[in-house]
C-alpha cells in the first residue's frame, strides 16, 4: 500500500506568541510537527508495518521544515518531499494546488493529513487537495479499517460517531484518539539523517500563478487583551443583581 502523508510544521504549543510590526515573530521559536499530523504519520506507518508498502511525507515551507520531515522519517516514513517556499503570497488554496500537483505524478492508495493545524486552525488544505485530485475525503476520523480496497471509517460528529464506507483511493484527516504517535527511536533518527529529501520548486509544478494566487489575506494580527481581575459583589442577592446589571450596561456595554 502506498500512503502519502500531508505534513505541516508549526510553533511548539508551549511557545509564547510575540507580534512585531503586525507579524508573528519567529525569533528563537521552537518548531514541531503539527500535533494532528503526528497522528497521520503514525497511522500511515502502522498500516505500512501491517500490510507492507511505502510512506511518503509531503510538505510546503521554508528550509527549516526539513527538521519536521527528518522527524517523520525517523518515525518510520520512507520518503520525504519538500515544496520550497518562495516569495509568492500563498494561502490554503495555493498550498493545496501545489501539493496536488506533486501528488498527481505519484501512485497512492491512501492520503492522510491532520484534522487541522494548531496555528491557523482552518482545516482546509487536506480537503482542498482531495477536491483538486477528484477523490473522496473523510475528515476527523478516529478509526480506520481497510479490506479489499475498501475503507471503513469512524469519525467524530459533535459527540457522536459516524461510520463511513468508501473505496480507495481516499483522503482522510486524523483526529485525536485515532492512535498514539510513537517517539522516534535512536536507530530511526540515525537512519533518517541519511535519507534524501526530494526538493521541488513551485515553478517545476506547472501550476500557473493565476491559478494558485492567494484568495485570502491577513490584514491584522493582535494578541487578545489581558484579563482583568474579577470583582466580587457584596450585599444582599437583590442588591448584587442590580449592581451586576448596572455594570454590564455601563462598563461592559453588553446590554
């Protein structure tokens, strides 16, 4: 089975966000594999170990993304592809078109991505890739079974579980609970250092600038206001209710 994994590198979830000149500063920041994508890598490697085949991880980004690809290789992936970021503006639509252009030239049975990235949280890229390729997609999955070129999938639906049956090839996005991602072993890390990473420029993909231009633009970024200390109201319940209503009307202006 040939499995492709869509990967994104994000800020470590423990990092403090600093905004300078309207942009998020990357100075001294630790980057990691997007946590939801770790479930995708683990699921791909498990299926490779169970039924054979190869796992290829694909990503888009600057040179620093190589470290995320190396980690995925250390977890058990066989190949890695990096679409090199240039100075062109891009968004989820652009990235999906470039990833799809790379995938069209490859053989695959299954594509797995994370449910969403913890930075943007849009949850769009993987599903847009499926639409570009014209294949079925199922999101937020928590269980996967494959028999005779058919996948039986369980997915989260707001507190309940939905079961879907679909023919391969299919694209799925991984939700927490699908598996428990492994830690890269020392031998895996050493082997990953020697594995080549295929680098592809956007210009090589044959996607026109008009077709892949960014459809959205971030106009402003800012941190939420600092939380103010709470206030304890005194007196009888009736007095407290009256004071609360007055504060909501005059200070917070919500009523």
